[in-house]
């Protein structure tokens, strides 16, 4: 058997075959290996996480090579890695979307998920995090903990996912493994313990040594093993009691406690290495295969109606799975990624979508390796796979055996805070824009688009400027739709602060029948948020009844168009109390125009002002950035409501701030906190715009009107 457990041909047989025949035979052997039934206890699925540039994609490249899956190593610079193949990834030389990779490591089927490291694509991590049974977090030895490290640890903690930390690039100059370990323990706790340590430093790095090695006589390794024993004892109350009484643990207790501690996430092993020199890679894979939990150990909680039920993973039980990604492949078409939680799903069968209450045919099922798809006859617990040609199955949907009514918890994504207005470049682009944006949103559920009824703009939302730039570029390439983005308008409004009485008179004689309408209106402020109210106080028929609804309509139209700055006038009571008419020349239109004239005059006389949307914002940052963030919010006309600790040395600052001041807040917060801050925002209320700010908005509107005329 080969390194990864694949059948190997005798040397003479291999030499006798031509290259083409070898490739065909290798494919057949791989098919046989994959198509064969796999013991669910021998399946692992693991996310590879960490900050951008720590070596995640290259780690998978070296793992595939070590497993005998590839016969040569790709590189980011040469643009030929298994995982980075999208056009945008090749151009930018960074991972943008998650990729699935499967391989066999010494008899264990391992599914690896490569994730982007840049914070704009944190939605990719959030989408797959509930599907994973373990994560490997890469940390670069030269830079240590970064925002991507924090995000990876946070998601693993939230989902209770076992994790290991791989300290990469220890062959670089000025690296100190012990210093990185100290920083990790300071940030994430003493349960982070070295399991594999470097032999040599920098250019002199020659390999790694296991802390568990019985042959090791190094005093440093002995000290590390003692720390590891402490961590194992502290991970279990019964072991801790035994340890405190006896002062030691038996080898069996230690080994079993270490395994259970890793699988429960109570012990986080740290491994040293250098991916580019293949140092520590095999040790990492051995840890995944031997110490990470199996899919059968997963606790699955679903809802059956209002009742919560626990599902035991069982290859022979009813099929249950969940969708966590959709992609559009240029050759195969629509691919839907899913995880099998229990049971077995076979190709060319059917399943029930519990979320949408529809039945679907499975069609072909594939295991993915980057952009390559390998067809399989069936998948079982723990498998991450893909199906094609599904019509009614989308991100987050629960899929199950027909007759199943259990619904899995929804996958919670971070809220998209960055929004831009999108403007098609031509009429043809406008016709295709909606369909293109729907396609982009299907692939990336953190991306959304909608028509803003308050401003009339088509708005796109995402996690950050880079993500939106890339997705708009993808729309151009894939859907051939050209569009530009710009800062969205703020939905200002106008209102009045005083009571006035005004007359609006429309009189026109131009030969033949003339036009005559005359109304006297009383304008009064209404309660904030109460909107528009029309009061008919006409007595004696001075305005005939058939014209009164048109007076009302004329008022509403004028208020909607705005008066002082072109924004809708709100929270106004309009009372029609007097008027006059002409037996021949009066008409519905004449009274409508008269009402509009009265509104325009009356609003200007009623001490008008601008209103702006004020948002409630919750900013979560490490404590050391609180002063900067508070000061910045104050400079944005914000009002601090309070602060509260949220764990992990982070504070949540709650405040209100005008929307106009926080349109670009995502970029500014990232700059202030080195990417370690996050925020959510929601509409709170409308409030008056300060006079000096309002004057600028009104002046800009008046200048624009002059240009148009």
C-alpha cells in the first residue's frame, strides 16, 4: 500500500506502462477506492483557517502531494494550485471562496475545506463552520496572532469545534516558536499546548519532534510533556482529582485523556512546521486522522415541529444533511455542496427538502478536489459532497430521506454592513442586472441586493469593499453585465415645525375653457412618525365635494416631491378650511395644482427642517481600542449609550449615530482596529439635521436644480 493507503503497482508493471495508460489506471484505482464503502469512523472533515498569507492553500497542496494524490506541487506564484483556480484568485493571488478537497490518508478519508483568510470573506467561514468536525488554524511564526486567528478561534469556540494550531514558516529568520506559544496561551488560554516542536530554528530548521516521543531525552521536551500532563488532568474533573491525589497519571489515563481533551476542544494542540519544506505536514495529518473526532461522535439537534430532538449519526439510519454552499461551474453547471450528518445518500435516488417542502432527484453525487469532481455512488456521515441540477435547494436547507420532518438549525451568517448603490451602464445592462445579482447572491449568501424604496436606488450589500469589488467584477465576467457602484444616498426627509395658513390659487385663461382652483390650507406639525393627515373642514360647499379628493392628492404629491431639498415631507397635518371655484373653469386638475402650490408655499413658511435616519450601532472591539472607537463615534455626531464586556478581552460599545456619518464605517473601523473590530447597525429613529449640516445639503440641492434648468 502507498503512503495514503492506495494500491501500488509493482515497479516493473509501472515501468512497462505508457504514461497515458498509467494515468488511466491511476484514475481507475482512485475510482475504486472512492466508490468503495467507507467506514464512517474513518472519515474526518476539517476546516483549514487562519489569516491571509499564513499558508493555508499551500498546506493543502503539500498534503495532497504527500498523500500521493498529485505528482507535483503547484504554487501561488505559478497559479497552478488545486484550490485557487477562480479567475479573481489567480489575478489577486489569494483565496476568495471556500474549496473542498478529499483524500485518503493511511486508510482515513479526509475532507479538507480551504477558507479565505481576508476578513471580507468571513462569511465563507461562517457558512461552513457548523459543518466541520475539526479545524486547523494556521499561524505564521513571523507575525503571530492576527485578526484571522481571532476569527478562526471565535468560530471554533462558538460551535464547540475541536481545533489544532499549526505554527508555519518556522524556517524564516527571526522566528521564535516558544514566543508564539506564549502569545497563543496568553490570548486563548493554557489549554493551548505544544504537541510537536521544531528541531532547530530559522534556516537551521531540520525537522520536528513529538512531545509524546518516548525516545526524546531533551529537558525542554520533558518540561513540555509535564505541561501537557497538567493540561490533560485539567480537562477532566475525574482525572484532575486522581492527579492531585497521586501526583501523576498512568500512561493509559494520559493517552485517553489527551484524546478526549482534543476531541472535546478542551485541549488545543500546537504543532510546529514549515509547509514549504514539508516539515510537520505528516505529523499534522496523523493528528487529524488519529485524534480528531469522527462524524459518529457528533451531537445533532434538530427540530420536529416545536420539539427539539437529538439525532444519533448512523450510516444505516434515515438520511439527514444540510446545504452550505452553491457554486456555478462553467462545465457541470449548478453545484450544491452539502454535508451528510446521518444515513446514506445514493446517486440517482431522491431526497426531501424539509425547508422548502419539496422532493428532489439527487442526480450525480461528487466528491470535490478543487475544481475537479469525482463521481461516487453514495456518501455517508461526515462526507462533504456536491450534487448537480437541483431546482429548489439552496443555502442552509435541510435535506433528508422522504418522510422526514426534522429541521436542522439555520446557518447563521454575519450581517453584511457595507452597502453601495449599483448603476447599470446601459439599458441592456439594466435589463440583465437583476438576474446577474441573483446569481451572485446564490453563490455568496452574505451578498444581497434590493431596491431602496426611500431613495429609489438599487443597493448591494456585502461584508466589505474588497468582496463587493470582486463580486461586481465576477458579474461582469460571468454574466456580461457592466455596472458602476457609488456611495448610496441617505434617505433624508423634510418636515415643518410651525403652524401656518396659506392660499394656493391656480387661474389660467388661454382661450376657450380656462382653469381655476383656489384652496386655503392650514399646515401643522404632526407627531414624529405619525405621517401625513388630511382634514376636510369645508362648509357651505365653497370647494365642491368632487374636488376635495384631488386637493388631498395634490397635497400628497407635492409633499412626496419635497420642497426645500427634494426629500419627502413627513409628519404634517393639512387642513382644507376654505376656497373658491368657478362653475365652468374649475376642474380636478386645477384644484390639484392649487393644492400643490399651497404646499410649496406653506412648507417654506412653516419653519421647515431636514430629518435624517439615526442608527443604533453596536461596535465590538478589543479593549485596547475602546478609546479610539469612542472618540471616533463622538466625531461622527454619535451618542454613546453604554459599554459591556462580551468575553475574550472584548467590549461592545452601543451608540446612536446618523446614517450619513457611518456609510463608510466598515473601512474606517478596520483601519482603527487592524481589522479586529466588528459592528452591527439597525435603524433607530429620525431626528433633525443640525442647521449647519442642513444648509450644506439644501445648497447642494439648489445648485443641482439651477444646473438642470
